């Protein structure tokens, strides 16, 4: 079992984190060395690789994520297919670093979110939220020969939470500050924020999804320009914000105005939402359409941040590489210090993969890592399921 029973005794562990986000552009794999646990965790990022997702596979994943085109047999196949793919990506990382599986203690894999239902619903006599991530950790463990932790969100859902967001735990461990009130922004397919007031403790963190990140931008880029995303924000920089369309999006988007705790996903900001924007935007220059939805991403983040007293704004995620999003954030946050996160070896590109390395390490250390004030859970729980190799 690759030293499975010795894991809790180790004070320093070599842990790999895997992330496949809602944009489904790439599989991010990070190699870390973690000393200690909890707020004493010291994370050293040793290597980070991003492996592109095959175009046809991405299309299939997006298809099964939509209610109109998702079929249970496809979900079943992808659950194993993605597990194999994640395992192969880990093996590539090991080969690049001339490491063997015996030198790795643990893998933490988020999996691929297929559906997320953060609102409590009645189902056959019970009330619950639900979430589903695929890419089974047992398959990863088998392919790599390394104990793998996965399925992190369901334990929080079982305790009455929404299972999201999880990033705030990493934010709390690494970026709390005794003298500065900090806002951490993560822009993936969806945008979320973590507010860490000075001298914050685990029970006083505010964190939630704010609205779209790259999701709508990516969809419109594919439909209008045949490109997967707006590289460095160059297309949106050629356009101007259409105020009429901007107001339409503000009125249509009820989520960004809703009160936390809250989380969202492709179920809200997917094809239907984006197609309504395209329909309303007929006759508007393509570049202006991209500029408008890009600006809205930043607007929704700022709208949800106005309640906080902020000294520093630290931005991570794929959206931090979009110069137009960063420009809009600086506009909305005015003269505030808006910076790309790059601290303690954790940067905008690797941050979420590092999170799942940390969460895996925390589970084998015996630490509960959901933040009930953030997810709405009724108690703190252990996140993840351990699959020995």
C-alpha cells in the first residue's frame, strides 16, 4: 500500500495535487513538499505542469455537464477515462522529475465537476444539496501506484453545506496577516473571493462565489472567434463596453446580487445564459461583446466585495492572465493595490492544484478542513476519501 499506514506518522510528505477546472482547458498537476499540517503547514512547490485537454474530450465533458445533452452512460465512461488520464499526467510529471511512485506519499485530486446543485431541494422525502465530480481516485491510485485522496466536496454536502468554495482553506492557511485586511480573488470558470480580516480565525472567514469568471468569455470566444479563450485579454482590449448589453446582463444575473453563503457553476452560467447574451447582443461588434462580458466578470467581483474593509487585493486563477480583467478590476477597486498573487511559491497558475495537495495532506493528518461559515455546513468535517494504492 505504498507506506499507507505510515502516512499519519510522517512530519514531511511529498504530495501531488491535481486540478481539472470548469473551463476544461487543461489538467494542472503540482508537485509539493508539505511540512506539518493545519496553520503550521509549510508548502514548498517543487514543480508544476499543465497538460492540455484533448479537444474532443473537452467537448464530451461539456456535453455531459449540460442537462440537455448529458447521458448517464457517458458519465460512467468518463469517470474511469478521466481517472486514467489523471494518473497518466501524474506519471508524466514523475518522469520529468526523475522520480518513482515510491518517492511520493500522496495524491490529492479534485476530479472534474459534472454537476453542482448548491440550492437545497426536496428529493423523495428528503432535503439536500448535491455535487458530482468524476475521475475516480481509485483509478488514479491504480495507474500511479500512489495512495490517492479524492471526492473532497461530498462530506461538506452531507453536513448540510454546498460543498464549495474550498479555496478559502488554502487562503486562510497561507495568506492570513496580522496587520492587513486581505481580499483574495480566484478567477477560474467561476469567480470566488475570500476575505481575511487582520487576525482572522477559522470561524470568521467570509468566502463565496461572486459570479462568472472565464466561463462566459470562453463560450463567446469559441462561438464568435473560434478560439478557446481570449489570450491575455487582447480581443476584449479591442472593444468597448456596450452599456445596454451590460445592464441586460446585470438584470438577468440574479446570482451576483444574492446573499452569501452561495456557490454556482455551469448550471447557471452555462450555454443557456451565454446564448441569451448572444441573442440580445445581435448587431453589436464581436469585440464589444467580449469587452462587455469581461467587464461584467470584474464588476460582479467588486459588487460582492463592497461590504468589506480591504487593504490588499490578491488575484489568482486563469483570469489573472487576462490583462483586460485585471484592468477592469483596478478600475472598480479604484486606487487599491490589486496584485497577482505570488507568495510562498504559490502563484495564480498553481494555486488550486496546491489546494488539493494540501487538503489530501490535511485528511491523513486528521484535520477537518471545510469552513462551515463559508459553505453553510452545520459542522466541521473531514474532506476527501482515501484510496490506497
